[in-house]
């Protein structure tokens, strides 16, 4: 067996293991938002803070209603805080989390989850070992890292960011 075939098999096995762990381990920690879709109802045991409306910064003197967004903060039963960024159209364009556990990314990312898994596979195949995850494409950006008991991350859809909202606003 050639070394490139063995390396390819190893990367494939590691990617499958990572995806399986994400599905199996994180499936017990429900989340409530779906990136690119409508906000969902918070899971049992979660507490929701009042949603806060923000006007996106704009180069125009007055911010229009179409550039406003809502940040809804939910603390999951496990202690993880999830901020959900919802545009004026009612669609979630960004999500950020911080806490002792990574939330259920398959639920949070919705239909974008396969792109996230592919991005992790590409990162690992290009020499990125364990550690922080950074998946950046034209359709999806996910950054996640931390250590046991202290995780943080963000995911957003670059094309869906309202005018005047930058990636650094998603915290």
C-alpha cells in the first residue's frame, strides 16, 4: 500500500471520527437556532434573555429599518450561552457561543453542517491537527476553539450580514 493511500485513508478515518463524535456526543446538548433559517424555540431547561434590537452601523447618516437586527441570548441548561443574530427578515445570519460545552453544531448550522464538516476535513488534510477550527468560505464562516470547560465560537453567513454589520459584531 502506498504512503499517499495510507495518508488519505487516515485523513478520511479521522474526518469520519470527528463527524461521528459531533453527531454522537453533541447530540445530547440541544440548541435552538438554525443558521440561514428562522429562530427556533429554546430547548427545555434553557433561559432566554430579552432580545435586543441593534441598528447596524452605516455610512449613511440614518440607519434604515432594513439594516437592523436582533440579538437573542439563551443560556442552555449546561451553562453555554448562545447569541443568535436575526436579521430584519427573520433569518438567523450569525450565531456565537461561549461556555463549558460546545452546543449541538449540527442543529445550529442546519443545512450548512455538511460544509462545516468538509471544511474540517480539508483543514486536517492540509496539516491542521487538533486545536481551534477555522472554516472560512464564501458561504459559511465558522471559528471554534477552547479547552475542556471553556469553549467559544462563532458562525455566520458572509453574504447575509446586514449592511453595516461586520464579522466582529457576532460575539
